[in-house]
C-alpha cells in the first residue's frame, strides 16, 4: 500500500500493488483525509497507519490516521506531540514499539526527539537522537539495538556519512564507521542473517545517488552494493519475503513509478514488472495482507 506523496503537487490517493502477481490489478481505496507527503507509514494494530508529513512547504502534521479496510475509510487514531515531516520510523523490541524519529517541525527546525508509539496506541518520549536530523534512515536491528545513518543535520538538504547504533542495555548511541558516501533521503533495511555474513543493513539511494552500500555488522565494515538505473531520492522501502522492495522516488529529472526488489542471494536489484500507477516521491508505504487487493 502506497499513500500520498508528491508528483509536482501533494497527493492524497492510495495505491495497492500486488507484489506476488504482476497481472493482478487492485481496486481503488478511499483517499487519505488530505494531501500529504513526507509522512511515515507502517502496519500497526492490524491496520495501515500514517503519521505526520506535510501538505505544503509550510504545513506540517502531527496526526496519525489508520485505514479500516472493511469500511474503506481513514480514522484519526492519535497525534504525536510534535508536528513533523521528513522523519524516519522503525519497529523495535520485537514489534512492541514503533519509533518516529527526527524530521522537521512546522517552523522547519530540525528535530532530535523520538516519539514512541506504544502497543496501546499512545505516544511516549524515546531517547533523543545523537543530533537533530531529517531525511535519515532508522532501523531496529534486534531486541537490543537500533541503527541510524545519514540524513540532513544542517537543515539545508546536505547529507552526511555518519552512522550510529543505540543500545537498550547501555541506553547510549555509539558511533559506527561512516558510510562510503554522504546520503540523505535514502532508505535502510535490515536483511535476514546470512550464514556467512551475518546480519547486514542495506542503505539505498538518496539525493543524486543511484547506488547502495551494505554494512556488515559482525566486521563493522561498509562495502559498495548494487546500482539502480537512476537516482532514488525519497523512495520508500518495505520488508517483503526475507528481503525488501523499494518504490517511487525522484530520479535525475522526474518522479519514478518503478518498483525494485533486492536479491540477497546474489546482491543485485531486480526491477519488477509491477509499477505504481502514478509516479511519486515522498510517499508512505507498508506491506498489507493480500485480501486488501480487491478486483478493480
């Protein structure tokens, strides 16, 4: 499920793409309550949720809406303490918590705060990020660790190579070896442990970037990963079948409708036959049950 985004204007439409069947066309669902881009989307309490984002260059949101597939409608569930866009999210503690981190507030200030969505649907404060940051990526590695890399730390769309790991044991952020390239507006995904390489994190795309790089945790080392056929800025990534897919984003000159799958067995990107109906950047996305895809 892909929600909103930007294609020259802010979007409120919702697309459903059947990743398992390229010939299956999913019907339309109710649009999001208002046009929104640069929000965060995730599966929570057996529903798709979207939080925050922006509806113009100055309107930032704090609300969280959930989609009811039976009623085909979006319902306001709760609100964050701070309106934010360009934030990053991840599940932690085996899915018991969801972190929404950093971003920019409605005054365009960079944020270092983390808001934690608890299993009861309420927000609490989490540990601050190492520094104020937006357009970064964040990934829960396991029950004890959270990874952060890249992002804009000056507020002027300038990337950096920094990477950090948070420990729930020490309750501190520790610096990791820097990425190979400055990145912001990129994605990150933790891969299932490989028999030889162990747990790895794939950082993909970003502003004017068509490559990826891979961090191997057991040796604390980054290496260059596979390339796309064009830049991938503000795409979104979704875990899927022991790997992940990446969709949309901004290329060299235009918004993209492409969907790519990371092939972990041979470390390559595979461009899928499926594509978005509308090319878009800065959309929210999450994996939903196949039952959501009803005939158009």
